[in-house]
């Protein structure tokens, strides 16, 4: 009986765990933009917010993704270049 409960718990754990793929990375970019109240086309209101956001994007670039790492990096690099401009 304990073995069955353990197997069910493990199945739920692995089934509910979200894969860190491109979709997960894109969600993180969206959450970062939402945190500062902007989108890919808009920018923060102050230089302090821009610097803070740049720092967070640099950290986001280190996100270990199982798949889609290269396209994810293109999106993050695009956003970083736009903020630096």
C-alpha cells in the first residue's frame, strides 16, 4: 500500500512540474515586463527602473532552459538592446 501511495505521489510530482522550456522563459519575460508596468514596446519611466530592469534581464539570460534557449536569448538580447538605446 505504501508503495502505491509513493508511486502516485511521484507521478503527481513529475506530472505537475513545469518544464523549463521556451514557453517558461517567455512567461518569465512577460512577468518581468509586468513588474515594471510595461511591454516589449514600452519602457520604464525612470533611469533607475531601466537600470534595475537591465540587471534583471541579465539574470534572466542565465535561466537554464531545457529547450528553446537560443530563441529565448534572442528575445532577451533584443529587450536589453532596446533598454540601452
